[in-house]
C-alpha cells in the first residue's frame, strides 16, 4: 500500500515490518505497542525516529526498536 494520507510513512513502515497490509487503527496500535514495549524495557516511552536506512530508533536512548508487537497475532 502506498503511504496513507493520514499516517504517511508511519503507515508504510509498519506494514513493511509486519509483512502485510494494516488498517489505520492497526497502524496506530502497532506504534503504541512498540512504545509500550520500550517503556517496559527501559522505563521511558520511546521517542521514535526512522533513520534513512529504515531502522527504528529511540531518540532518547539511541536504542534500536527491534521488537515487533504484531508477532503475537
């Protein structure tokens, strides 16, 4: 899917990482879950940045966010 006009690159990147198409609601849940998982691991919410090479990083700590919250489905 081309980037959603509401979610832009966040939509496209979430779909690429998930490996399938997602609704806008699922995209929002994806990023929310990713932030929550980072909070559980580090004690702070992730401030997400997507680098030019496609890695998802937390601006606060520089840690790469590799956990996929959709793996539970």
